[in-house]
C-alpha cells in the first residue's frame, strides 16, 4: 500500500478540520458525536422546553438558595466596590451553537465510512480483517487472545477519550491547532504512549 507523503497528509487533515469549521461553525469532534448518539439511545430525546433568559436566571437563583441558603446571596463584609459595567457596545457577544440532531451525527459518520471505503478501494481493494494485520501484533498475540487484547484496547481508548474530554480529532487536530494547553498535554500523552508501546512490543519480539 502506498501512503501519501507526510506534507500532503498534513494539508489534507488541515483542510478537513478547517472545512468542517467553516461549514458547520463548530470544531470537528468524533467522540462528542458518539456520546450524543449513545446518550440519545440511553436517555431518549431531550424534551425539556427551552428557557428564556429570565426563566434560566430564576432557576439558577432557586437552585442556589436550595443548596446554600440565603447566606450565599449576601456579599462579604470586605467586598470591594463593584467595577462599573462596560458600555453595551464593549460587552462581548456570546453566541451559542445549537446542538445538532442525530441526523447530522449519522450523516457525519456515514461520510467517514464512505471516505474510508473510497480510500481502501483506491489503494487496491477491500479486505475485512478482525485483527490489526500487523506482523508484530500477529506474532505476539495469537488465537482468541488477540480479540481480547483488541477489546481491552478499545475500552481503554473510549475511557481515556471521555476522561480527557476529547479524541484525536478534537485534541490532536482542533485543540493543538488552537494551542489549547489541555489539548497539547492530551496529544503528547497519547502519542507518547503509542511510541513507547511500539518500542516495547518491538523489544518483546526481538
């Protein structure tokens, strides 16, 4: 199989991430879409009515009073004078992105599947394999044990993705490009772990 040069791969990934942002006005997040679909299956569609700004403020006030009592609303004795509010024109405008429905999530994954299928067909043909199709992996894990290893690896990836709040597309492509500290740390962690693991497997097979 012939792979693209690294610079073409980088340009292609950048084009996908930037194009998704321009078209959808949101960062590309695969794990977030999976979570949205799973939550919809588990809990059903969100049927809660949308709250106005005043209703949301009243609900937050009621929840604060119920949790902390009237003392939570009292200013401390040494509280400094409140700063003057900025002029209306200088206030930052907060734009909320409307959550996407399951149809858009399904369309996104359909596009991933079609893109992967076209890539495989252009590379020489489709061949389904229940393994990683790597010589070292096949030599180290033989028989039914390899499926247990793959299952355990998938569970670890899923747990780590939710624990860090993003996957390789969210952190590695979108977060790193925006120099977000959490994304830089997460990307260094999963790429560094992958490199160490590959060297460890190579030593075991030596």
